[in-house]
C-alpha cells in the first residue's frame, strides 16, 4: 500500500527504520521508534501448545477467554449513565469550575459509550442476542449518535482485512508518519467542531433519505428524549447542548482520532496482525481518558475479536507468554507512538534528498 498526504508518497517498507543495537521499541532515549516493526522483531512462535497459528487460543482454552460476564457489562452500562447524569447536574449547579471539568470529562464518557457500543456490535455485551442488541442500540449507540447497524457491517469489514479494499476507516489510518503541523491541523479541526459539524450534518441529511431515514430518525429521536431528560434532571434547557452534544462535536473527535492513530495509524495490509495493529503499554491515565474497558489491548482484540473487553488483559498476557507480543513491538506509552506518527517539517531540498 502507498500512503499519500500533501503530495508526499511513502511506502510501508520505508516506515521500517533501523535502530541502534539494544534500542528497544519502547525506548526513546536515542530516537523515535518506527511505526511498523521490522521483520526481525516478529518472533515466529506460533502455533504453540496453547495458541493456534493465527494466535487464537486452542479450543480447550478459547471458551474461557470468550466468556461474557453479563453482570459486569450491566454494571458498566448503569455506571456510564450515572456518571453522565452526575456530570451534567454538577456542571449546571456547582459553579463554573465544575462546569469546565464536567465538559472535559464528557469526552471520556463519550469514549465509554463508544467502546460499549463496539462490544455490542461484536455481540459481546450480553449473551442473549435480543438483550445485547436492544441495550446496545437504544441505551448505548443511539444516545452516542452512532448508527450501530451500519457500524457493525463496516467494522466487520475492518476485521476481515485491515487496510483491505473494504477498510471503512482508512482515512484515519493512512498518511502516517505525517508532518507534525499536519496532525496539529487535523486535531485543531476536530477540537473546534469542524469534523463534528460534518458528521452531524450527515446524520441530519440521512433523515431525509429513504434508505437511511429510519435509523437516522431513531437516533435524532433519542437525542430529543435526552434533551428532555437533561433539562428535567438539571433544570437547565441548555445542559444537553453544553454537556453532551458539544463534547461530542469537539473533544470526542480529538480523542477518537488519537485513538485511531494509536490502533492502526501508519500500519499496512498483512496476514500478521502485528503489522496491522499497534501494541501500546497501558497506563491508568490513558485507560481513564480515551481507551476505557481495556480497548487499549487492541492487538489482542484483533487476534481474536471474540474475546470480550474484560478478558482482553488475560488474553494479552497469553500472547506475551507465547512470545508473540514482545517489548520489541510495544510502545512505552501513547505519546511515544504519536511522536513516531509525526515528523518535523520537511523543506523542499530535504524532500528531494530523501526521494519522497
């Protein structure tokens, strides 16, 4: 695959850079590490006694990794709504400082809705399909302005072949590494609501098209109900706009783009998931802010998308024990990855020298 951005042409093989001896993928003391692991960092350890050639657990173990804990997911759904209500109420009644904090924390709340929706799309939220689809649609996806039926179809295409011809999110993943100013421009566009505005206009426009009217009107109808509920809860008619719609339009766009880069930015098409999906060491701050519900263990999710969120850490450890996931392909933190996804500005002379 060839990545094009702003007149640059960069092939995936050019993303694999040599590093000094002993320099590990998570060590930035010498230089920023490459986005794509080099071939010598990909241990050929599969199949093993516990894992198949594709990284999935053997049938005797797979059932335990794929076990869905209904009570845990029910608690997650309840808690995400309780926190949303508390933040909206506090933002209205507890002063301007709390209002600012509540607005900022609604970004992570949108991340939680999105990841729970993702679990429902995989039918991993509840064991009973009708319960999974009803709660996932009406209590998670539609409140978060997500057409889950469309998302499910496109997301499964993403899992079938990352960076393939039907990849729905290629716009988020291609073009990396990019110049730092380009990434800043994209994030600024997200932060001020330009990206969100385009998404919202598309949603409203879908309500007038016969093929998408039912889903779009359902989502917009749920937003009307939420507007009323926010007003009823807080006593302020504007609380829905300030503490739900506006965070979705702005900061959620920033978090979503940064997470997308951290998952697949700059990678390429391959049968080896380690060449399509990044692996990042997890921290409590990242897990709180934009990769909740263990979604940061994204390589494990792509090796077996049937593993629910609460079992991803255990499955990740299984991949580590097998030697499939190593320190050599693991970013120390998300900032380390984002640094590798950007380069300083390149002038025209340098551009000619490096043959971009």
